[in-house]
């Protein structure tokens, strides 16, 4: 939340700082982590400003959280379990086995993951990687895998059921829009410092290196399933629909250590992230946290997660999990209570306050998720976007609505005058609403853009929530300077996708109206996989089915390997590909595909 009247946590309580520093074995050995081309993908000096006292341009609670997340280095969690923290948005955990080390959640980028593994080896010996675990289907928990193993390595890669389906759905199908919106909520283009990026709540920010993906070779399907990797027993709890559609926790019974993935960290998480995602289930999230207490609460002496710092001691672990459980259950149940009384999501978000015992705990605060947005997400999960008022059924677009509002209020100057009055009175929320209409009605007005930028800055400086702050400041930046390029590496995701996923990613790029008048059939024979597919384009829809039938009736048939398929779909021609039929069919197909634009406008029309 941006502001709150809830009880404030105790700043004299330094236990989080003690636990964030506990077990430090080695700090980062270098000031930066670079890519092969010399680009800096992570700069440890970016967080140095957090050593100072909180300025007026940041919320004290968020500043404290960012100080905690800035702790960087190799830490011992318990004997045999180590974490590298502060090398990326997420943590990388290393669990020692008989022969080598099992890597859990290898960060966002290959470069940061490789640096994290190197730091571990410098302190614990040159142990080989004998297994990799992805706790869930978000890129900050698998993207750096090619920094710890090669795709060809004979190493078990373990993930929960549905991992590939959901990792592709989030990072490929809707990946461009999520990446663009992610630039807002992560603050990736903001200057690092007291007036810009101070963190993301989960960590400082995401690295700017090269993400990749290696498909899992071992799938975890049910709670209670056990797996032994390099002599270490892992006992899993499946938690689908919580923080990710495909997610799991695990206990290390021999080591009495519990990994809670991203289901219980030191903040209130998102039910619907601002970058966009499938709405999560707060009810089942709370249910699984309760189940974790029953399954593991008396068998663990330390709890660690893929963000933040561990919690030690059985009583403290059970208390921590119970408060996290109650946090999501309260938001879910109270939202349902009020929606059944006829309140809309926006109205419920203004009414709900957390119980004092929850609001005063540091680990339940909204540095990343927020009570306001989570309530709206829960409402959306059950009721959808429609608030029940027929006036909402067929509204104008934001630009057309803005023009009419500005006209009704007597023109742009009148709107700006009203907005300045609300700003002077401290009603930043309504000033932002008014000025949004002004900018969309008159996007070339420098006065409107600057006034909205100033409003966003003031809202940012009061925000306890890191992602709110980053969105406001990025909006202000773009109003003043235009859209900045995302600047992120494209990564190595495509090679890990199945043929079906590759074809699905084409289908969502077909420009329907441009493809209406085309009707074609392609036959694809993937010789290295022993698979054949029949693809049709008809009525602006691209459909593919796996088949055992020959290419009879196809306009074009192609026999190729999967690496060649990637080249063909990238528009690099048919060199070395056996084909029969009309090659112009392929050109036609490629010609109706939209090129995704990762730099579309957000705060302007």
C-alpha cells in the first residue's frame, strides 16, 4: 500500500538484519558481473547508497527492506546447504551431496548463475553439479540454468508437473507484453539511487544477462513424492496455483531444512503481478501453507526460500508460516464476504485493513504485493473485469474517454488548473486520474505531461510498495524522455520449447485480418525427433496437429531437424532443408506474422 493507518512494525527489532547477515562465508569477489561482450549485467555497487539513512524520497519501510535484500555473498544456511544471495533478483541455493552439489533455482541469467557457482566453489571446492531443481515456472528461478550446466549434460533437471507448459505460457506466448510491463514494475531503466530504483521488494532488481531454459528430465507429480539426488533425500509438496501455476516446496529430512520456494517470503506477495500473469488462488495458497506446517513444521530447524533470508528455529518457522497463511486467507475470505454484499473490487480495496497482529509483522508488509491490488485480483478471479454496472459494459477507449472528459471540464487548461488544485491539497490519486485524461486527450501538451510526471514522482516517494514506486517513476521518466529500449538479452528460450510450443507461439502472432484471404497447408517432418505435423492457415487461424499420415494434399512439405526449424521460423530460408511443393507458401505464412514490439507506449496513447 502507498499509505496505511495500520500499526507500524518495530524499527528497533533488528532480528531480520541478524538473520540476513548470519552465515556469511564470502562476499562477492568482483565489483561487477559481465557478459561475454563486456556488458555489465550486474553491478554490486548499485546498492551502495542503501548504506545511508532513509531520505525523504523513499518510504522508510521499503528502504529497510531494500537494505536487507542488498546483502550479497555466499551464506551457509545449515551444514550442507548454502545460498548465494544478492547476485540477482532471486537466490541460488546449493545443496551438497556425496559427490557434488545440487543447484536449486539458478537465478535469471547465465552470467550471474555462473558467478554464483564460482563463488561457491571458491569456498567449498570444485564440486560438479549433480542435479538442478526448478521450484517453479518463473524465469528468475530457471533462467540462469545454462550458467551452471550445459544443455547436453547428463544431469537430472527436476521441476513440478506442468513446468514447461506454464513457463512457456508466461515467458513466450505473452512474453512481449509482460516484458514491457515488467520494465515498469522492475524499474529496470531507472537510475539506481534514492530518487530512482531502490529495489523490488523481493530483491534489488533482475540481472540484464542471458536467460535460457533446459527442459526438465524429472517431473514431480504429487505431495509426499521423494527423490534422492546425489545421496540427498528430497521430500516434495506440490503447490500448483499459488505463487506460480506450477510450483513446489521441499523438505530435506536428513538436514532438517525446509525450502518454501516463493510461497512464503519476507513480504506480502502478489495475487496478480503488475507485469501480468494468470490470477493466483489466494485460497489454495493459504491452504498449502497450512499443509506445509502439518507436513514439515516439526521436522525443520531452518526455513529458506528463493528470495530473502532464512528463518531459524522450529517455533519461529511455524509462527512465520502461520502468519503467512493467515495473511492470504484473510484477504481471500474478507474479499469474498464483501463482494457477496455487493461491493466492487475497487470498493473492497478501500475497505479492507489487515488485523493489527498481521499488519505489525515485518514479513507481511506490502513491499512487492499490496493489500489493495491483491483484493482487486481476488475479485477478478471470481467475478472478472465487469463490476456489474451496465455503464461499464461498453466504455470508450482511454483516448476517446479522455477527450470527452476534457471537453466536459472546459478544455485542457481547465483540467490542468483543477489538477494543480488537487495536487496542492495533497490528493495525488485524483490529480493523477485527471492528468491521465489530460495527457491522453492532448498527448503533445508539455504542461500536461510534466504535471503528471511530477504527480507520479510524489506518489512514488511515498510508496511502501517497491513495484508501485517503480511504475510511478518509470511513468514519469517516459513522460519526460519517451520510451527507453528494454535492453534485455533475448536469451535461449526457443531451443528448449517443444515443436507444439513453437507452433503455438507462431499462432498468437498471426495478424487475423491480413491472413483472412489465405488458405494453405504445410507438412512438417522433424527427422531428428521422428515427429510429423500438419499445419493449416484458414480463416485467419493457424492450426497444427501431430500426424502419422504422409504429406498428401499439402501445399508444401518440409523435412528438417529441430535446429533447422528454428532457423526457418526465424526467416533464414530453407538452406539444407529438403522440401517439396510451393516454397512461396512459407513466405506467405511468414508474411502474415506480426513482429512483437517490446517498446509500446503505456503512459501516452
